[in-house]
């Protein structure tokens, strides 16, 4: 199963995207902060990340 990481600080949008992807059969993880996303990426391998474009200022990208 493909794993997708949703990184969005807007909780409603994060929940909506995650819900839709899960209903489409994907294994989805979500993060509201850069710190949470980084921790998830260090522990898992994802096929795709859906990112908030404003969060591209993260030092680790």
C-alpha cells in the first residue's frame, strides 16, 4: 500500500485531505508542524508528501 504524508498546519484542511486519501485506499499519516513531519520522515518512507507551500522554509528541506 502506498504511504502518503500530509503536512498542513490548517487542521480542517489536513483532516479533509487525510480523510479523502484514506477513503481512496491510501495509508496516510499527517502532521500539523514541521517538527512532527520531520519525525515522521525519520521513522517512515513515504511514496508522496502533500505539503503546504508556505512550509517550504523548513531548514531540513
